[in-house]
C-alpha cells in the first residue's frame, strides 16, 4: 500500500484516511500552516501546530473543529504515526511526518532554512519519501542573508526621512509583516494596516510577543504619519489607502523582487528580495538532508527543480497541486474584507 497519494482533493494518507493541506473540504485535514492556499475552509476536522491554531481560527472561523500538536509530539491516526516538525516558513509552520510499517513520508508544506528569529527554525527530517515545495526553484533565486536585507531597509527608511518621506513597505500580512515589524522596531512610529493588525492579534493569542505598533486608519492624521513607517499588504498597492499617505515612498518586500521588472510592481520606489521560502540552494540542501529515495516536487518551478534533482541522481517527479503564491498573494486579503 502507498502511504500517500495525490488526489483531486489534495495529498491523501491512504492508511491514515486523512489529508494534508487539502484544497477541497474533507473529513480530516492536517494543516502545515495558516496561509490561505494551504488552510482552506470547509473541512470537518483540522489538526495543526499549537501556534497555528489562533490564526487558523481567525481565517476559517472560530467555530472550526481544530486539534493541535507541538513539534516532535506524536499521535496515532488509524495506525499511522503522525508528527509535526519545524518548517521555518512562518510562526507555527510544520512539516508533516508520517510513519507506517517502517516507511516514512514527509510533506514539507512551505519552508525556508534561514532562522528568521520568529518562526521555529527549520529542521531536516530523514525520510524515504519527501514532498517538497519549489516556489523559488530556479538558480536565479539566491537570497542575501536577512540581516543584510534588513540593514538595507533601515538605510532606505533613513534616506526617506531625510527627504521628508513616509516609508511604505508592502508585505504579506502573515509572516513577512511580522518579520518587518521586528526588523524595523524602534526606528520611528510603526503603522500597520488593519488586516495585519488582526493577524498580529491572532499571533499574540498563540503567546508570541510582537513589537508594538499603531493601526493605520482610512482617515489617518497626516501630520502623525509623516516620516513614519507603514506596512501594508500587497492587495492595497494602487488603492486610495496608499495614495492618501502623504509623500510616501513604496518598497515591495517579496522574493520576486530578485528579478525586477518581471512583475507588476514597476511603480515601486524600492524592492527587497526578502522571502519566507527557501531559495534554490536552500531547496537543494533541504532535499539532500532528508536522504529521501523518492522526491515529489510541487508548488512552483516543479519541472525545472525535479529535472535538476534527476541529474543529481535523485529520483524526483513533479506533481501538480493547487497551492498558490504567498509572496505576491492577494486573495487572502479579499477573504479578510480588504477592498482592492
Ligand atoms: Zn506559505
Ligand atoms: Zn504555499
């Protein structure tokens, strides 16, 4: 019997009779993390990491049936030994390890190798079979260390202040925004859009301490916000919320900024290639560290990355799933009632 199967509803554990990050409503769903493409509405039961629970409830409804586990804890589901392991992607993100009759599968969810100081750092898990994401699975994606990127952001803020400009950072509401808040803490008053503030409150309910911030209001006092830092989600680019900010300079914070001009962000004043995903080298390192004899590549540049793994002598194939792009994503904000 195969331990996992790729079905039209999602990744299915055959003997366990449950799904991992299903995109259709199912009876029992194990969720790697609370980004909207992995944590979808409508399943009868959810299981996720303890830190993910408040954000999952914030996004899917406080009435969902959700159980939690800590990293490394194990649970038996229909004879399958299930455990969660840090993926380093966002707070509470987990790789799912399944063990059945001595055979081990690991489903990565999204992950990054660099310790961001907020998420529990990524831990490689040995397995026979590894399902990996490949969002940035091209050799051109090669991140600078976070410290260097955040130093550049601070310089940019200082430069803007000299020119009486407000620094507007565009960053995904769950994950990136909190990293930015941490990195830019204490420079000047820090404002965040409501959708980020709501996510922050959910994260705080998980017991995570975040820097202090103010909420950006639609009719913001222009004097107060002058020269400050504002963080907004990608869906607000081009909207009046941003246009009303006096003398704003806009910086996009996304892995896609490594390749300028390829996207729709030409109007931005600056771009910082800061990502919550592994870059090309990170993906390779992670795959090798599992020691897996079979690798399934999905969620990104699966064709390029799986072919490259084959060239290295690693048996890899691409699988198609319905996970999206959380480095540029807009749809979650619509779910949260933000008008684009
Ligand atoms: Zn994600
Ligand atoms: Zn994803």
